[in-house]
C-alpha cells in the first residue's frame, strides 16, 4: 500500500516522460533567467513545449490513461491502454486528435437530391 492509500494514482509512461522532460525545460529556462540569456530561455521554452507534445503523442499511442479510475489490473505504469485508438470520452487530447469515443456520429446536413428523368 502506498502513502496515498489503495488508489489509482494514474502513473503512466506518458505522464512520467512528460513530467521529466518538463522539469528539464523549466530548469533550462531558470538557468537562462539567472544568466540573462534569451537563446537559452528560448531553448528551455522549446523543451517545455516539446514535453507537452511528447506527452500528448504518447497518450494517443496508448501510453497514457483515460480520465477517472482504472481497474486495479491496469494500475502499473507500464500497462498500455488499448482503448486509446478509439479515443477516451471527455478527453481534450483525444478530441484534438479527432478521436471522439462515446459521442454519437454527427448526422449529415446534406439533403438528398431527387433525380428527375426528363424525356
């Protein structure tokens, strides 16, 4: 049992990788502020933005997790989410990627055209 009790903390490959990369990005940006260096600051900002992009891509590849609790068998951070290809309901990252799980298909606004035969 962890210090947080018997709960799903949501530790995933996407979460750990993105967090580690963001910490590096913020550290580089902090060094740039202390050194008063715009190029280093831009590099740090780029690393931080890259962390967000990498986390999103890993989530879409199934290395993240859907919102809410997971079954206990999926609590390991090494467990891949097979439902990610269909998209997670209420997930902004999945919606940005065009994955709309749980939402009904949109009806087409096209009106069928009746063909007329002239003779």
